């Protein structure tokens, strides 16, 4: 939210046609940079509008090519913003390369435009916006509705509205960028039906410098003020002030009440507990943990990456009374584990997947909800069970080792995994038996237990 700059575009250019630049002379451009608020809140630039004139407009790409990972043009006027700085599918952007592209918007009829706004979000060179806007009412005799590459819009019935460039001479380009183009104190920027956004690469020397455009708004001077995005995000501090939990239910407002009443107490109790269970030297678990409901996760109920936990909203709605909270406990364990740190270790000895997943399921099934007996070895699965089967079976194995050998072993195992120095031979040092021997003993103990019944 820093760096709000007011630029006034002067009538720097002069056109032989006389009127071509009249709009550009009027345009007053506000730029906000480096935002990171989930709702794109800036000081001088309003949050993106939901039901503005662009929401029902037709969008088309006249020139240039959409990137394969880009969202469709719809994301530009769906009244929704990306969830983070690297959310390609929620943005529209062009293919890598020095060429720009031409985005064309048909508002359906000539409207008095009060303001045009664009929003983008990326951590690097895809954050700034560099483009020129043209407008047309479609009434000029020379009017060409869709001038393509190499065709000068000014020569076929269009006027130049504004030239926008949010780059800075120095400093980090990233974060959210928000731009408004309006006529300052004048009521109207212009009356147009068609708009062209002539998009440029933000850095011709850099291949990946196509702006991640998140939203494009056109504000009709004669319509009621539009509704604007308001993220349903709540933050909660732990009682000791050490941890902050952020719950983003923007796409699932119906889940906020459950999150506050049911999930939050579990988070407050268990995040610090898991942190205490899995310490290592000089390690602090993330102080801020983000929980975000999403609706594009297909069959995955939840996943963790760094300090962010993504929650599959449709899945949660169906499992509120069942697996929902335990699933979050599992993901919080991943946040505390932070085994991504091992990526920074040169020639890291990485823990195998069954350790990475076995620990969260151990925390969940044996500490958080032992009463649900969700990770039992039974007559049905004992024959197939192997200590490294991952998830519940591995959790059961870990529980057995901790109960019968050394309850602090989980701390040693976790520290080795986090620090990128996991060696299978450590099991022998820790317990006096090799991992294979432990696996066999655990299995035998279960078989004997089951035979007795
Ligand atoms: Zn997991």
C-alpha cells in the first residue's frame, strides 16, 4: 500500500487530427503499487469493482497470444481477484516474448465513462502494467471496429485515452498494482462503446514480462456506484500473541461461521501443540498461518505449501461433521514440519514420503482424535501393512515405535527431516534396531494382538 503516485498525463503529444488526443489530455492516472491485501485494498485506488460496465462486456484479443497457463479473458471481468502473487489461472497474460497484444472490449453501447481501472498481481516483473488505451464510439466515418497488429487505431476512428506505465526506475517491481484512469474533476473521461488496451511487455529484455492482469473495470458515470470486492478474511491472534491465523473465506462466505466457531478453536489449540512437539535447533515455525478456501482443487481436500493451507470448499461443506478438522490438523503439521527448508540444504538427505506424511497422520489420528481410531491395523489390512505405506499405516507404525521404544524419537526424526540430514541408518542409532527390523516387529506385534481376538 505504499507508493501511491499521482501522475497527470499532459497533452504532451500533439495530433494533426486535433481531437485524437483530447481524452488523453484529460486523463488523470492514479497508480498504487506493492499492495498485498487479499482484497486489493489500496489507499488511493479503489478495490476492484464487481458489477461495473465491464462485467457484462465482450472481451476479445485482437492481437497477441494468450499464454497456455493464463486464465481465460473472463477472469478480467468476473469481479474476482487472485488468491496470491503466483496464481496464473486467476490472471490473464500473454505468451512470453517481446511482443505485446491488443485487448478489445465492447461495452454493448456508448456509455459515459467515468473511470477505467486495471489491477495486476505478481511477485516480479509481471506485476507492473504498461499499456495504452484507445476509445471509440463507433460513429466516425473511418471507423474500423477491430484494428489489428500494425493498424493505427488513431487512423480509423479511435482516440487515445491514456498511456499507463506503472514501472519504476528502481526497486522491486512486484506486488499488486492498481491503476485508475479518470478525468480528474471532470465528470467524464469520454463517451465510448469500444476500448482497446494495447498491452506491452514490462521489460523487453526479459522473456517473462507479460503482466498478470487480474481485473479490468469500466465505471459508467450514469450507473449507480458499483459493488466492490471485499475479501472475507479474518485474522486471529493466539492468546500469547505469538501466532496469527488468517482465514480467507472469500469464495465460501458460508464457511466463515463454521471456521470461527469450530475450526479456529482447533487451530488455536493444536498449532502451538504441534510446534512444541516438533522443535529443532534455531527453528521457529511460521508465525502467520494462512487458511484459504478454494473452489478449484478438484478432488484434493486440502494441501499445505509454506505457511499457506488451501482448503477445498466443496469438500469441507460435505465433511464439516466428519473429517474436516482432522484434515486441517494434518496440514498444520506440514506447516510446522516445514520440510521445504531441506530444499535449501546442499545435497540434502531428504526424508521419504512416508515420514513426511506419516508424522501428520500420527499427530492427527493418535494425538488429535484418538477416539476416532482412524489409523488402526485390523484383521483386514494387517497382511498388506508395511511401515512405509504412508499416511495412516505409517502413522500407526510411528505410534508403535514411540510407545515401545522412545517417545522423543519423533523429535529426532523430525529434526533430521527438516534439516535435510535424514538417514535410514539413524533408526538403528535411535532404537538399536534397523528400520526393517522395527517394521517386522511392529507387524508381528499387530498380528499377535489380532490373533488373540
Ligand atoms: Zn499430507
